[in-house]
């Protein structure tokens, strides 16, 4: 299992178990220790992971929950809280421990959210703002790549520090933009007033422009989303064929979710005919028989692409419950996870293996049905 699969597996565990975790210690055992292990460190080796390490500047017996070591040097401090705790209440505690160590990085976490800090402004003094914030229930590929930098095999202090400041600034810009998108501030609005009025502005103009700026920003965002959907719709009917897995993957500029499978392999449009096989139809019938207990068979449809065969509700391109990729050597079943943000790949030896995943299929098609019905209700 590679690093990304490990992280996604931990995220799935968190989603299932978070409501059952009652204490900070349980949070450590169920969520945080597996994360440390996923980063390549032996949680039972005191030369790599030191629980309750002394960080005592005041003689009060202060201890950090975990200190990660490499080459006999403390590289990362981890302060843990219960998974239902608000981390905003605890960042000063981590800062105190940080000052008592020589580590360049600190993490404040409740097992669900991870806040990564450095000492960019002043060495050995933890920055007020984190340079990376990761929510395990809303992971992106970019998040996983940033976490991977702390893996034992890839850790490079200078490289992380070189990108940390950019990441820290990016977080703050995002926060400012989100705040101003929701409620444009005076200075934010003043910029647009001045741009449109020979670099002059008055308080009255700012108040006049404020609601207009808010509406216009919303309209621009909606236009961007609509443009991307239009590209996806135009590509929907294209035939696609997999690139050779032994060669470099090429990502076309207009790549959409329909021609990217979960392993990151991109399928190019070669304009060849699509052939629906007997095996794909048999699989469709098996899956229909499984999910028809909860869904009308009239709604269960399929759409065949060159590289995969999608089965879904109403429109298999959008509200899909599973995808099949049957090659000459391997048969793969793909199931959506995290609200279509990621996908799970399952290798099948025979079509009968599909029945082993009845529960997962029922859950996936229930998600597809809910998305479909939600869409229909808005029409």
C-alpha cells in the first residue's frame, strides 16, 4: 500500500469512528498514532517517536504528546487534543513547548484537523499562523503531497521551510478572499471603486458598490463553474482510450473528471468506436440485481466509455454508483468515496466477486440516488 492509500485509509477510519471516540487518549490511539506510522516512523522505537517528551521551561513538568526524531534530532513536535476539541483554544500551549525544543516544526491536531507550524519569523519562536492546515475529512491530493514531505523517507528540512512561507501566505490570502467574498470590506471595495472612478473614491460610493461587488464576485464564480461543466458535457460523448501505463502520463488541457480514473491515469480521446462487451452487460445485470432492492430498475442506467463502463442513476456520467474497467488481464471495480472526491479501486478475479461488495455498492448507489434526487428537486 502506497502513502496516499495509507492516508485515505486513515481518513475513512476517522469518518467511521469519530463519533465513538470519547477521550484524548482514544484519539491518539485511533487516529494520531496511525498517522505517525503512515509517515514511516516506528511508534514503538524511542529513537524515532518519543511520547511525553519533556518541554519544561517553567519547571511545571510540561510534556509534549509526541516528539518525532530523525538522526538523533527532534524534527517535529505533535500536541494532541480530543477529536471534538476546538484547536483555536490550544495553539498557545504548543507555542510554549516549541520554545523549549530545537524542532523547526510543530503540529497541533485533534486527529481530524492538522495544523502545521514553523518558525519562519524568528528561529525557535513558533509562528502565530500555521503554514499548512489539513482536514482529514476533506482531503485533497495537494494536502496529501504536503503531508508526504514529513515522511521519514522524504523529509528535508530546508525544502519544507522554503515552501512553508508561501503556503502560510496562501492560507491567509484565502481567508481574506473568503471573508471579502462573503462580505466585502471597505478597503476591498475601495479598490474597485478607485479602479472605475479615476482612482478616486468617497464613503458614499463605497457603500453603493459594496453589494454590487458581492453579487459580481458570485456571478464570476458561477460563470467559472458553468464553463467547467460545459467542457465536461462537451467531452461526455468522446471516446477515450488508456495511455500505456509504462509511459509518461499526458494530461490534456481540457481533461475532465470523465476521462481521469482514480489512479491518476488520464485517457486520451483517440476517436475510436466503443464496444460494449458481454462481460460488462453481465456485470451491469449483477449490480442491478443487488441495488434494485432500494432503487427502481428504471433509474439504473449505464454509459460505456472507451476506458470504463459507468453504472449510475438517471445519468451514469454524473450520478454514478460504480465504474468498471475490464482489461484482458485485470478486472477493476471503482466505488466513489467522500462524496465523489475520491474513489476506491477493487480488483475482481471473477464477476461473482461483485457479490462480495454488496454493502459497498448499496451505499454508493444510495449516495448517487440522493445526489440525483437533490438535483431533480431543484429543477
